[in-house]
C-alpha cells in the first residue's frame, strides 16, 4: 500500500480545506486509499515578505483539528521551529520537516520527542545518501525517549535538487538510495516541478509535469506520493503554478495504483 499525501500548500479558508477534504474522503472510499490531508498553518520560507504565510499556528491548528474531527482524515503539517513540535503534535498525525531545515538538529529532535510520525524532506542541496544523518537524529531520540518504537523509521521525501538559479531537477537515483536508509520514501510530485523565485518575487512551476514525475518515481521504487492540490490553483495564495487541480488528483492516483 502506497502512502499518499495531498492538500493545499497553505491554509487559506475553511471552504478550501473542506472542498479538498471532501474529495479525499471520496477517493479513499472509492479507491481504498488512506490519503493523508496536508496543509500548512505558516509558510515561513516564502520568497517575499509580502507573500501570504497562513493564519498562524493557533488558528491553523484549530482549523486542521476541525477537518480531522469532521472528516476522519489523518493530518500532516510542517513545523519550522522546535517549540512548535509539541503543540502541533497534539493535533496532527505526521510532523513534516521542511527541506531547507532537514539538518536542523533541534528541530528534528523536538519532532522525534513527540513520538509522532516524522516526514523529513530532502534538502535541495543534499543527496539521497546524505539523508542518513537526519534520520539518525530521529532514531537516536526515539531510542532515548520511546524504547517501544524500536524498529520504527521516519519517512524521507524527495523534492528535487537546485539546478543553477530558479530551477530544480530530480535525480531519481535518490529514491533507491534513500530506500537503503528507510522503507518509506515519498516523491513530492508537485514541489519537484517548482521554479524557485522565478515568478517575480514568487515561486513559479510547471504542473503539467506532475503526472510524469509520479510515474517516474514509481519506476524507481517510491513507496509514497505527495501532491499539493487546490480547487483553483490559479487563485491559490501559495504555490499555485505547481499545484494540481483538485479535479485531476483522482486520475493521477489511479495511474499509480495500476
């Protein structure tokens, strides 16, 4: 069974969250999947200080909690500072470490100390093999704090590497390299088609390549897939150019389940 993660880049409104949640519930029922709902309460690494960041942790967690309570979906969100880990873990099922921060020891340790699942995104400047070191920080913390988690492993996510300025390229060899470290390796199919900072103070992207990114990752042995989706990406407040239209998610997921 693959691990699927999907949702809007950032929390914009309850209407948007509910529209996505309703579709994920429908797909889970129809396809027998268990898609994890993802949305960020704060995008702390936006290109411009004028860009929308989100509603903040307190309001964002309340909104995510409402989605979980109403729709029964598992939740994933990212944290940017160590102090956020404990309160966020009270609401979500998976704590995500952003790619730029995957070497931050205090952040990894704080996430691990919650005992929740931890998804570490590979930095744009690291190889798949380099991810053994962030993983070890989580494992050492679990060993100290949760002996009963012996044998558990965090997740790793591939999201491309910097390729000159304003561009990313995916070296799919990173997927089997990371599978030598952990069993769950997820392909971030939408962030990997970004054009960082290439849209005049915002990040651009090429969503038309998302389905091919997913299928290529499957060929290299990915065990999970991450999609940022939105009912109308052209009006999204963050990552619109690389997000999938919500209506297109079913077709992409079906292509991976064949």
